[in-house]
């Protein structure tokens, strides 16, 4: 059913819904804020969000056309029901606000199973949505103690789709985070889906220093101990690679899986090469990056790929598994994709990549330069703003006067 579009007004009012939104956090809250900030530079935006990010939002919104409404679920809500009950509370407020002063477009950034505000008679955008990621056959053992959890998630992520069916049908446009999610969606929804990466990498960062020629290979893990990162696979590749003595692999972070990785490194006899410096400050992490020949991003399932993009923005080559969220972020000219057809092949190809990184500095520099150029073209803040404006303007065009639409189409 086509939405009933609102009549034109000089002030286009956009409603954005984000369960998590915080300009001073990282991960999903920070990514949500990026979309809000870009929208509020060109439109009058009303943000409905939780109160956790209120201090940061209030500090930042003074330079934007942004009204923030903070909503909390009822007190004593069980953790597993917080988002569901928050959505119900937010929906009641949204209906009242829309009745007082109608919105022209609604965009729910928060993924999940429901988008209640898509019932409003205005165009709607949902996403970026995640889903569909699964560990390839044969790679489960490299997840260690988290293997069963990922097996459970793979079998039970598809059933949520019927719960979201009506919301997916009502949406005008679906944003999906990667090609895996696009393929996972049923055909009827795929036709209105667009691949839009959830985050944007900063491009105002200096290029990382080039390690001195002849130094042993130095690698840096990109992530924070995520259970679906196949770091033990990287250990197996390093064990098989023919590298100069003194090579190192630094794994910063404090995720729950680190103890299992430490045990695996000891089992393979790699403890003298693999180091776990713990959680690092941004300055400390920058120093590690500047001393590394490459980043390693061994994600097997979902994720926003931001650690990978941040490394590419600094001109650092990234060795990554060509699967899930990271597939398509780079190519063989701007990164080192490792196929996941079988663990044995992945280990061989990754070992070969490590050997080339150590012995072929010109190839390494070319990859880094191409990686930075790719981020600027596809994953920068400017590229993100262009994607948002193109989507919004295409949906808002029917609300514009005829003379404005003719200008847009020229």
C-alpha cells in the first residue's frame, strides 16, 4: 500500500528513532548518532531515543536543527524485554507528536523485530538492518567455547522474520548493512532494500607510519575479543607461515573470549609471539597501528566492520575473511580477502598473505594507499551523508511542489 504523503512545507520534519544513540560512545550508539547528526544538518529532526546518551546529545545538538525526546521503558522491566517495551512507550509518544505536528518522513535506525512508527501515513526507512550471518561449514571449531552459541543463533535467527513481516511490508525503503543481509531477506523485501554500511570511518586521520624495511612481521588484531572472530584460525596460519624470527601478533581488548585465545596460543607454542596488551586508549592503539605491517580482521558472522574500515582509512592493509559483514568492504586491490571455502584453504592463503606482507613492501604500500582511497570514496562521512540525502529526497519528492521536483530531476 502506498503511503499517504504529507503536503509540502518549507520545513521538512524528519522523525528518527534510535534505541541506542550516543555521540560519546562507540559501537551501535555512536553509529546511530552519525545518522542523526547528518540528517539534522539538512532537515528539522526529532530524535526519539533512550536517556543513556542524553549528556552527549545535549552538548552536540546546539549546532543542529535537532529536538531530542528521551524515553525509558517502565521501571523494573526485565533486560530481555527492555527494547520491546521501550518501543511501545516510544510509539505512544510518537503518535501524540505526529497528531500535533505531522512528520514528513520516519526513519528507525534500531534493528529488531518491529517498527511501530511505520504505521504513520508517511514514507519510512528502516535500518541499517543486520542478519543472515552464519559460520561457514567446518569453521565452528575455531570459535572455541562459543561454537554452540553460534550454532544456536544460526538456527534461530531466521524465525524472527515473520515477527517483522508487517513492519517490513509497510516500509518504503529498507537499509541493510551488507550483502549477506540483502541475500538473506525474502525476495519480496529485497526489491526495496539498499546496502548501506552502518558506520562511517574518519578520513581526517594521518597515514600510519611505514615499518622499517627488513623488520619482522608485526600484525595487529582489529576488534575487541568478539566470540565470532576466528583468531585461532589466524594462529594456525601464523604457525604454518615461514616468517623471520621475532614476528609479533598483538591482540588488544578485553572481551570474554581472550582467555580461550591465550590458551590456544600456548597450545600451539606461540606465546612468545602473540601478545595481549589489554584494553588500550585511542592514543596507545594508534601507536600499535603505526608499528604494524597489517591489521587482521577474522570476523565470521555479523558486525559493522568498523575496525576494518578504520585501519583502511589510515592506509594499513587488512587481512580479512571474505565472508559476512566484511565481504565487499575491500577488494583484492585494497585488502587481502581470505576465502572461507574450507579451513585448510583459508589457513594456506592466510599464511601466504603474511609471508608476502613481510617480504613485499611495495605491494603492502599499494594495498594501503588503495584502501584509504576506497574508504574516502565509499565509507567516509561525506559518502554516508550523500546516501542519506539521496534516500530521503527520493521519498520526499512527492511532497515537494512541482517546480522543485522539476529542478531535482534536471
